[in-house]
C-alpha cells in the first residue's frame, strides 16, 4: 500500500488543468474587483474636484456681488450705522457740471 502512494506522488509533477482553471477564475475575479474599486474611486475623485470648482466659483460670485452691492450703498443691517468706506478726497470729487454724450460741457 505504501508503495502505491509513493508511485502516485512520483507520477504527478505539476498542476492539473482543472487546478489551473480554478486558480485562473479566482484570480480573474480578484482583478475585476480591484479594477472596479479603482474606477469607482476615480469617478468619485473627479466628481469631488468638479464640486470643488463649482463651490469656488460660487464663492467668487458672492464676493463680487457683495463688493458691488457695498459700492451701491446696500447694507445687510441698515439699522446699524456703518462707517463710510468709500470716502472722496477733495481732488477726486466729481464736478457738479452736467456732461453731454460727446464729453463737452453744457453751457449754463
């Protein structure tokens, strides 16, 4: 009996085709799973990047609107007196003389 097992182990020198097919199937599923994880992570990363750009554009638009509204005199809390931010100096005052479209002074 011992001789029969020794003889069988001496004949087998590698893997059978069934063992190779099972190993190939298992490794294929593992590679497909890892590839799917990579693809999903990349999609999530690109989505987050685009959301970041959208958020930054929104912040810029709000800052620009806030600046323009402040220049127009709009205040969030009109009941609270705010210091005048845009003070005109004596040299920068706009003359009271009306102007026409071709930049000539209108005679009085």
